[in-house]
């Protein structure tokens, strides 16, 4: 696809990276030459210095010929205006990043469609939804549903006392019934990610990515010694856009406290969120957190807008016995640090926004129905509908030279979902879940091209 991105900020850079890896024809527009030079030196993309509201710049970027125009500058008004302009010039689809949650309402979405914007994204609302989902799935770091919930991805960290340490993977999932219901399909170890095989061993601090159907989830959690716990009390640090949206999602489900340093903002939020106890104070103060009952908190969520503050406050919460901590971290370099410090779940708006946008880049030829990049790893998850003529259907999986850096993690056939084995043969009409490292994506897609 020919894709034009307006804005080389954090979201724009991340999008440029993943779309370039997917071999799309990417052009990035920005007024900052330094940001563009950095992108061009690392990626096979075209960069153009200038305003996304300049017709001459849009023409130079060949916007009239592009399949997708994505506006993710720091200025919402520019994103909306440039998307409308791009559509009028001939761009097939347009996406604009906004900062007003009210724009996501259905009546406003219809208005945007009428003026030429196909979709709008509000990363903070997307992040809040993910946080709300993770709060309710207490036994895992992260949790994602695929194929309408028939398959789920669980992300677990191996603690020092885990019963699986030192065991081969084929020992951990030994029962035939379990083999069909759940499987470890990826391991994050230190700074590397690998697609494991049966003779790999689990080590302390490994992050495991486990695919499971509905039958296997209970047995899987028992195997790895994980138990769910009841959530009643939630404390949120920081009334950022993400923090406010999270509190709004959770306020009718749990007892929620929100701590905000800025007095004026705290007063505004207190009037907006009637079921949330808003506290004006410095959440970096141990005394304040203890005074406000952090020791009785089940889930602590840090969304201050400052990654360092979020990491340190979650570490403090963990040290006083909070069962679950969630930190919003924008700097990718800090994610490994957060993991090593024992923080349970990391939220990154760039990854979440990219996942939301990436679905618009999926071509019909490969029948990819959804795609997701995971926060703590560079791996990509593809959900693919099997059509006649695809190479993947020609033989049993064990006879296919499928890329080593990828794995078919699950198969949905009719109303049943199962974990494939070597003698499994993929059939027309199946839906499969593929986990792949970036260097294998091209070879993986060849197996799923229809005639």
C-alpha cells in the first residue's frame, strides 16, 4: 500500500517503523527536519519537510495516489483539516488522531465520515480500555482475545518460586488434552524474544506468551501456579487524559481513588467523575499514599504522563503489598526496566494506537482479519482467514517449511478452537492465529496468499 503519515512524533515514528517492516510504501511529512532525518537514516521510507496543510507538500507526497493517509501530529485541528484535504485530493482512506473523547460518540463519527474522515483515534481512550480489561484479568500481566473470544493470549511472568522453573516445555504441557488446549508460543528473555520448541527450558523472570482456548485456560493457570484474586479497591495516580478515561471506565465497577497533584485539575475531575474519590496531593509521597490506604489497594495504576514517576510509584506500591500494578510508559527503553522492577503490566499508547491503525493496512489478498503488536516484544500476531488455494492448506504442518521465527499458535474450525500439532492440516474456512518475528513476516504471508 501507498501510505502517507503526517507527523513524525512518537506515534508517527512507531507507525513508520512497523509499516516499513511490512514492506509498505511509506512517506512521512513533518516540519521538523531532525525527526525526519533520524527516520530516513533507519528506515526505507520517503520523508518530506513541510506542513501537512500545504497542498504543494501533499502533492509532493503523492497524496492523491495514496491508499491511506494518517494524520498523527501533535495538533488535533491540523490532523482533522489535513485528513479532509487529503480525502478531497484523492486519498482512498484517511485517519485522524484527536484529543477530545466526545468525538468518539457515534453521532460525531458520522459527521467525520461525511466530511471525508474514515476513522478517528484517541490513544488515551484506547489505553484506558486496555487498562480496564487488564484490571479484571488478575492472574496475568496482559490478556487478549482473538477469533471472537474462542482463543485467548495470556502473558505470564515466571517468578522465582514458579513450579515450572528448570522444566522443558514438553514436560510442562505433557498431557495430550492440554496439548490441544494451550501452548507456550513465545518467550521474552532479557532483551530477546524467541519462538520456543519442546526442548527449551523455563527460567526465572521469563515472560511467557501462552495461547489457550476456553477449555484450557483454567488448567493453564493452575500449571503455572497463577490464581485470580478479587478486585475491590483501585488507586489511580495522575489525572492525565489516560487516567481520567480509566477512572471513568472503572468508577461503576470498583471503589476508585484518583490522586492528582494539580489542585485546579483535581477540582475539575471531581465534578466530572461523581463515583470517584479525587484527592489533591503529591502521589510521589509515601506518607500520602499510605495515608490514603495504598496498603489496602488491590490494583495501583500510574498514569501521570511521566514514565519515571509511573515506574517508581508502581515499585513503591508493589513494595507495600499491592497485588497488581499497571504503569503507563511512553519510553520503550524503560519497559525492560519496569519488568525487572516487578511491575505487572505496562501500557504504551504508541503501541495501542499503532494496533488500532494497523488494521487499515491489511490487504485482502492475504485475508488477514486482524493484527497486533505486543508491548514488550517486537513480535506480531496475525489472525488469518483461510481461503482456497493457500499454500498453508497443501500438507500437514510438519511437512511445511514454515519459518522458524514464526508459529501457528491456534486454529478455529467452526465453533471449535484448538492448538495445532505436527499432523494438523489447515483447511479452507479455518481461522488461524500466527505469531511471527519481524524478519519472518514476508515469508509467513506467502503461505497465506490466495489465488
